[in-house]
């Protein structure tokens, strides 16, 4: 190259800067993310919210209506009957509950003690012709039942669930088992072939119980089944607390309540 041409091109090359090479379209595209890349630690987008739970205290009053007992036993207001008011068949219940609530389904697991509210008294069985001196005198002593069981309850909201306080109805059924404790002492009427002692063998039971030792204990099964059919209304205080009113059958007719924490 002639020296004069080199001197002319030098300033042009000096200001031209580095050479930029053309790039292909593939090189300009950003590489896609690896679909196998794990989610950030502690994030599980597929995880469902935990179902609410309850821990409750329950109380109930159980009994058999007088009108039903009248079909099997005389009472003091019946014509010709002895002046002994027939005891009321009542029991009281105290217990604990754990409730698991996945959606409208509620699973209720419970333990309870069923205590006797039955007073000692005269039980004169209904018969024709009537014999008002052939009844038994019964006296409960520490009589009760320890019960375990579970109920399935279907919940129907009757107010807006998004509010802090809302109301629902529950319809439930369940089974349980009861362990009988205590004694039920009995005095039979005179002339009963099961009497083993000679104390007032010809007297009715309501006289023998004042002077004679009991003739024994009523033979009850050690374990009894418990069938439960219940209708309830529940007030829900968000996910903090709840209160429930129960009405139904728990081997006997009953009314009760349950209150506790929701978490």
C-alpha cells in the first residue's frame, strides 16, 4: 500500500472502534426455563388448606317420658295404687369431644360419663288384674356408664359463612359403646321364689326394704350399645369458638349443649 493511502485510512480506522460481528436469530433468544426446576423452598402450590377442628365440652340431660313409662308401670296416681311415686328415669351426661370438619362433613369423636339421676323407689309393673303389692323396690348405688363413640354429622349453613359469626344446622347419626359401673340393689316382694333370706317373706317390697338387706343386684350387661340420632344448631364464631344445641336420641331422649374452641 502506498504511504499516502495509509496516512489517509489511519484516522478512519482509529475512530471506527472494535468490529461488531452479526449474530443469528437463535443466539438472540433467551433459553427457556427448565420445567423440572423445583419450586422455591417452603412453597407447595398443590397443598389444600387444613380442615378446621374443634375441642368441646358437652353436657346432656337424658330421660324417658312419663307417658312411655305409664305403658309398663303403675304410678301413685293410678286407681288403687300404693302411695309411692314412681321414680323418674333420668340420666345426666358430661363429656369431651373432638370434631374434625372437612367441608360439610363433621366427624365427632367423644368420651362421656352418664351418671344416674334415678332415685330409689317402687316399680309396680302394669298387669291385669292389678296387683299393687308385687312390685320391686330399686336403689341405685354409684350407678353409671362410661361411653365412647363417634357420630357422622352433615352441616348445612343457614347464614353467610363469610361473616365472623354464622349459624348452621347439623344432622347426625352414630354408634358407641358403654361400660356399666355401679350397682342397682333390689328388694323383691314376699313370696318371690328368688328371695334367699327369711326376712319378712310375706311382706311387699316397700316394707321389706326398711328392715331387710337387699335381695341382690339387678343383673345388667357389662357393656351396652349406644345409638345416637341428633339434630343440632351451631353458632360459629369464626375459627375461634363454637356453641351447639343438641336434641335427639342417645339410647334415651335427650337435650344438651356443647361449647368449645375452634382451631
